[in-house]
């Protein structure tokens, strides 16, 4: 099975002529011989650019490879820009599996004798079909939410086996590439596949997606910026998720948006605001905000609201990540490259042994051409891509959450400028970043910290007298122990000094007695020094015995 699948993949890649992506210097004569003897299939798409051929090949290989290509499209450090842009067009649409089979999966997961026990108007024909799951519509039958229109998302049957098999094959190929490619260490194919495995397996767990949706909905409750559909947790399982059905216009359908009079400038700016709110206020962001997952409400076109779906991939940032990003963005757009370099070192993203001057120079070399354009034309996403790519040359290891952030920012920026080409992303984002920085560093940050810690201190306050008494008692005992130890040390040092003095005196007298005896001096003089020597040795032994 594994050999057959490997042959299918090789055949597909040769069918689309993707061997051209491998530099000739990386293909020894043995590989070229095998190419033309065992795998003689010709390139049948010579008229198409290599990026298009790669996209078509991945689409023909199935869901695992489609999603892998989508992930690679965000890694501009690994691929040429033309190929990355083409991979971003990969469509996650496949032929649906039978609706009756989906119904049986739902009944089994929910413990129903019949789908009609919980839902009415269940549609056997799917509303949408993707590589991992498909969606059916229905109406809730019972409970407080009876009559609510819902969508039921169900994982494809047997998809886990297909995914596991292809992932194992990917890991094998990644190991071969890492070992044999001259640039394998920089490209890190094994790490890329490992990151992809985690992302893909997370998407298979609809219980996780339901939790993500609930969190996002809570974060934007009563917000005019973004609406997240309600998840019906009682009907959600690892392979089933039931969610409120929304009625919106796909954000990519610009003509339909214009037809109902949507304020496109406000819509584009609100997209940027939604992104920065998720990142800097909530530290929890929808990391798959491509146009297929974003809709616009038909209500209040003059005050447009986004509708979001598909929450399988989310990103989180800690306080250090957020501060790193905010300060870097501000420093970038102020052209303070020294500050950017120092931030990288201070935050630990770049090792301390890196020469800051060299790093500053590298950042300036990359970024100055960008700032030759008008500020409104500068791409936030590409600034971030260039920052990460430059930092990698200085041993920076980019964390997965930052890769997700980079991907999401590219989506948001592209979407905003599609809706309103004159969108000045910097003018929209800069006040938000500056306000956030003031809240982190000013008196507001101190006040917020006190407010956050107040419940903890209120809980501990009754214990403070006991804790203070225990601390003072412990300190008193420790001081007494230290005083006793100091006195013992002083006594020991004095005894050692006396032993040393008597020892040196004994040695001197012994030498003197010996010299007097050898030189034939009077017996009485030799006897006196001998007696003194015996006395000195006796005193030395006495001091030693007292220790």
C-alpha cells in the first residue's frame, strides 16, 4: 500500500513536470538515470508555469496534500514568491460523500435512533463539502432552541486512515530530503511536516473547534465588528459539530456587497481592527481567515459586520509575543532599525552572541527599499515576512504561533485591499498599536495589574499576620544559627593560628638544635634548644588534641 501510494505521488509529480523544481546540482547521474528508465512519464503540462503545475498536482493528490500546499503558501521563507502566491489559490473542495452515510454517522455519534429525533428538515444533500468534513443543514426540534436553523458539520468517514498514511509517507520523504539536500538544514523539512501534522490533526477534532468557536464568540459578544455563530454543545462530538446557521454574503463577492450598499472603506478598516483586537486584546485569534471562511452580514450595510466560520485553526500569543510584535511594528515604521535589532536580542528571539550592528545593517538593507514607497502601499504582511527571513539568518527560530500570525496577517491585508484598494493599513493599525503600548507601559498598566491581583491579595490578607509571625520567627532562628556558626568559625581560626605558630616554632628550634649539635657548640646550649623544641612540639600536639 505504501509503495503503491509512493508510486502514485511520483507519477503525479512527473506528470506535471515538477522534477524541474529540483536543481540539476542536486540530481546525481543515478537519479537522472532512474528518472528516464523507471519513471519515463513525460511532462504533459509544459505550457503552464511551474507554480500552476504544482497547485494542480497537489489538488489531484487529495486533501492531505492540498492542505499541505496551503500551509506552504504561508512560508515565504521556503518558496519563491510566485509559487507561494499560486499555492494560496488551492481550493479545499472535493466531491461529497453520500448524505445517507453522513446521516448514519450523526445518528451514531449522537446516540439517536433516527435523525428525526433531534432535527427536522434535515437535508441529505450537503450544503458544502471539503477535504476533511462536509456540512448539512437542519432545524433543531427540541428544547429552548427549538426551531433554530443549524448546520451540522461531520468528519469524513475513514479520513483518519488516509491522513495517517500520507503523513507517514511525508515524514519519510522529509527525512530523505533533510539528509540529502544540500540546503536541507535551512529548509528543515522534518520540522515543517511535524508542524503540519499537528495542525491537520487538530482540524480533525471538532470538539476542539467547538471550544474555539465558543471562546471567540465570548470575546466578541455584543460586538458590531464580528459575529461568531452559536455552537450547540449538547449536539457536538469529536466528529460532529452543530452550529447556528448564518445568512451572509461571502466577503469575496464584491459585486454583491456593492449591490446592497456596503460601506467598503469601513468594512476593510474593520477587518484590520478585528485582527488586531484578537491579537492584542484577546491573545486568541482565528488563524484561518481566508475569504472562504468570512462573510458579511446583510443587515446595516452602512455599518457592516463580519461573520466568521471554521475555527479549526486558532493562534495564541503570550504577553512577551505581543509586546515583541507591537514594539517591532512601531520601530519598523519609525525606521529605528537599531531598536528592532535590540528588541530581537533582548526578547531572546536572537541569541545574545549575535553582533547587533551586523543584525541592524541586515534589517536596514532589507527594509529601506520597502519604505521608498508611500506608506499606504507598504504591506504589513511582507514587512513581517522580511523580518522573520532576515532574523533566521541570525539564528532566530520562529515559533509556530508567529507563523500562524504571519499567515493570518497576509490574509487580512489581502482581503482589506481587495475590498478597498486605497486602504492605508498603517494609518488604521498604528493608533491601535500605540494605544496598546501605552496601556502596557503607563499608569493604566499599573492600575490594571493591581485590579487583576486584587482578588488574590484579598484572599491572602487574613493569612498575613500568621505569615508575618512565621517569617519573623524563622528569621530570628536563622540569625541565631548564623551567630553560632560565626563564633565557631572564629574559634576554629584562632586555634588554627596557634597550631600554625607552635608548629613553625617547633620546626625552627629543631633545625637550630641540629645545627648546634653538628657544629660542636657547648652541650648546655644544645640542651637548652633541645628542651625548647620538645616543649614547642608538646604545645602543638596539645592544641591539636583540643580540636
